């Protein structure tokens, strides 16, 4: 009985490894058709997969400015940000994360929303895989296509059409910054005529876009 149980777990682990690696390799070349988050969205979902070549560089710079300033320099994990998040969370209040764009992409594509050590462990595994197999440009391309940008809206193309009535190929710095400001809480924030914190955060991201360009913090996406 014990040997059967051991064989079952070994086979389950091997099957998971083969499936996970296979999916990562597949999505290196094929657009992600749908995610668990989209399927579980009670509002339905609207998306429009768009190659990175047809997404304005302002959006890439805004995402890095707002979500992950070290995107081009880390291996998928920003250890300093994780340590700061742990320290803040230990003090109580709203739980804050230290996830990079790579981690968010791994979670959005292969897993589900929510916490828990098991899911975080799987997230780490998929993050290592996509960093190794996809590279930074593909990670950014997938991220900008699967990230939730509004209620029932996924990807920056659908977001640009929803908020500004034109494609993501010609986003101004202000428009890109507003979409980036929505990303952390897409069901609660509005990119059109934002107010309060969302407006201030969007203005801050817009200002940092210039720094991203000046310092080449998005260079790995365009090498």
C-alpha cells in the first residue's frame, strides 16, 4: 500500500512537471487563449490579444514605472521588495505584496488569484520557468495581454479601447500611466477622469516614465 502511494505521488509530480514545462514552451510561441481569472470573472471578460510590436512603448514604460522598476535587472524575484512587504505586513493593516511583473504574469497565466503558501510556491516555479524559457520581452508581451485593466476587461488593447476609444498602438504617456495606475485594483479604479489617489498615482507614473526611458529600465524589452 505504501509503495503504491509513493508511486502515485511520484507519477503525479512527473505529470505536473511535464504539463507545466509543456505549457510554458507552448505559450512562448502561442497567444494565451484564456486564463482561470478570466473564466472565473462574474462580469465575463473582454480581451484582444495584441503583439508587443503593436503596443506603444509608453505602456511598457508605464508598467515598469508603476509595477516593477527592476524588471530588466532581476531574475524574476525582487528580494528587497519581498523583504519590505514582509516587514510592512508584519505591522498589520492591508496586506501588501512584493510581486514582480514576472511573478504576476506567472500567476495570471497559470494559476488563480488569492494567497496561500501552496499557490505562492507554484507561482515561484512558473516564474523561474518563464524567466528561463520566455525571456523579458515575451513576459512583458504576455503580461500586457492578460493583466486585468478594468471590470471584465483584460489586456491593454481592450483597456485602451474601453477607456480612450483607440488602440494601444498609440497611447500617450498620460493614457498609459492611467492604465498602469488601474492595474493593482482594476475593479475599483477608473482610468477615465480618475480622482484622489488614482489620479495622483497616475501622475506619478507618468513622471517616472521619463526616468524609465532615461535610465534604460525598459531596454531589455527592446534588445
